[in-house]
């Protein structure tokens, strides 16, 4: 694949999205990871530095997350806005009943989503998502958190393709080489939580989509398929009861997925 050409095509697609909405640019959450780095670099290519707003949102985060995010911003000649959400998160959690650890962890990406949309509305921008194809297919994102965006530039790219695109966009190598993490807790990594490397996951998802020979054991493939099925609700528009008005206000059509 010609990744320089892909970068130009993605930037053109993003520019068209902004122009169609009658807006000026993009707000991008900078996590210090490769996906947000590539999204920010594409935004700069699409609408320029003056219309790309990078936001660093620490919330009980590792200091190195902000360090990597700042490194990326400097490489793109962006001045990121830093909004510390720690106090807001603590205040909200203090008023909530006790819940499981993941429910608490998911508060952070949902607060970040709220912050990004506040800034986007204030600056006449769209929120650019940072999810890649494996994350979206597996449901490895927080619903109405990092999944709450206006468009997903990387949504059809496997992780290996994101890495190659990052090099074409001159993303700093330390960011490319950094183990992917959602930063939900100290030491957390995407591959550790998923229980599979991105390289193997890419290969399985590609084989499922193309019908190519499966590269992994049947038990691993079955687990991946279960995760895809269980997360289908994350990728769907919220359903509404389909009222059939020709039969009276109380009747509805049968509900099913197509």
C-alpha cells in the first residue's frame, strides 16, 4: 500500500467532512499513543495547525502519557490545551454508589468525550476519533467515551497499517514503538487486556473478513468471534421501537437486525 497516498486521501476525506458540516477543523484528544498521534497528524494535513486543536486530558494518568502527547504536539507545531479532569472525576465518583472497577475506569473516557465536545462546539469543530479497525470490531472502546466521536479516520485500518501510516506522517518513533495502552490503570496495555497481540488479532480479523486461511487455533478464533458478537451494540445506532402507524398507534413491526 502507498501510505503517502493514503495519508493524502484520508486528509481529503476529513477536509470534506469539515466543509460539509460548515465547520472549521478538528478537536483531537492526545493520549500519547500512536492512534491519536496519527489522527492529529492527519488533521494537520487536512485543515492545518491553526484549525487542529490537540487536547491533553490527564485523569489519574501516568506522567509519561502527557510527555508523549507533548512530544507529538511539538512535532506537529501544535500548542496543546491541557485540561486536568482528575478533580472532576473524583467529585463524580464520590457521589456514585460502589460499582465494579471497569465501571469506574470508564468514567475517565466519558469525561474526556464531554470535554472534547465542549471544545468542539466552542470552536466550530468536529471531534476526530482515534479508533482503529481491530478496536472497533472487537468493541475495545468505551461506549459514549472514546467511541463518542464524529468520524473515525482510522476505522478501516488494521494496527499494522496504522504503524506504517504513522511513519509516512513522520510521527516520532518513540510514540510508534510505545506499547499501546488505554491508560485505564498503571501498567495496563491493550494487548495484555485483550489477551492477544495486535499482529495476531490483525491476521485473524483479516482472515474472517476475506475468507483467507485462519492463522490461529480454533479456540482463539472462537473467542475473538464471541467478542465481536458481544460488542455489536457498541457499533450500532441505538434502536427505536418501529411503530407501524398503518396498524394503529399500539402496534409495532418485528424487530431484527439487517
